[in-house]
C-alpha cells in the first residue's frame, strides 16, 4: 500500500492534510477508491457549510454503490474541489492529489492514524 507519510488517516478511509495556516484538506484514500471501484459522481458540501467530526460531509457514487464520506474534523468548508464534479474519476487515478474539501476554523478532529497505523488497520480489515 502506498500511503503518504505526511497525511493522517481515519478508520473510515479518509485522509487529511493539515496546513500551517490551520486549514486542512480532506480526501479519500487509495484503499477506499480501490474498494469502491470506478467513481462516477461526487456530492460535496457548499463553501461555508459547517462540518462535524465523524459525520458525513458528502458522498461518492461508484458503479457499485453510493458511499458516505465522513469528515475527520469539525470546522467550516473553505473550498470545494469543483474539478471533481466533472471528473470524479480523478479520485481513482490520483487519490492523494484529488482532495474533496478544504476546511478552516477547525475546532475538533477524529483520532487520526499515521501511515503505518493506517496500513495495519487496512490489513486487519482484510
């Protein structure tokens, strides 16, 4: 598994990248996109929406199913990756480059894992 060391991960297979300015970008892990299959649609929140740690921020639809995407942090949506609305398959080809939302005013975060812990978590799931 190729999980970048600079990211943090959730048990529900989202990644988060914290920036020095206090914001964070959120995306789906390679493990998640692989399990979902070819993504054909993304449903993302609006700029200014409040996100709550552990609650759905949107969903992704693949040829197999619709799956919720959970927010690893509590905060406000600063930006949405509009490109994914037209090209959701970018998540399949570059899961760590295709961020979903950028969050600001972060007040809480899930218990996040580093790359090694996340790889161990995925191995336990089978």
